[in-house]
C-alpha cells in the first residue's frame, strides 16, 4: 500500500480513494487512522482478487445498476458490495487475516 496525500484528487465527499497499489488521502492525519486505513486495505484486497481491472469494471457496473434503482449517487455508492463489506468490516483490524476469498459477494 502506497499512501499519497492529495486533496485535489478527491471531490470533498470522500476522504480516500484506493487505486491499486495506491491509496490517495485527503489529509496527512488519515495516515494515522487505523480504521480508515483498514477500510482502504480491504479495497486493495478486493482489487487484487479481481485482478484489478475487473474490480473497476464490476464497481462501475454495480454503481450504475444501484443508481438506476435509487436515483441517489451517495446511496448507490454506499450500497456497492465492495463498499458494504469495507464499511462493515473496517473496525475489525484482524479481518483481512481471516477474510475468505471473494467475501464481497456476501454483500451483494
């Protein structure tokens, strides 16, 4: 995981963005937030499982489908299976040690 602080890259709605192997952060303080970093590490694992490119394709398709369903971009984002897994498990700092392969499917 390579951490990069860059406020301009983020829209203001998000504190971070994982683009394997990089994690872009809104502020230097986020480097110390172990729960936030765990959330981003979960995304990096998801990306590796789907050979990176398929993660981004799946993410975009799932966002589009969920957006069509609710017509609310933030609600669609929060309901993407990858995000649901990461938000639900970000406080469990041991999660990645026992996480099964493709665990995000449980959150579809």
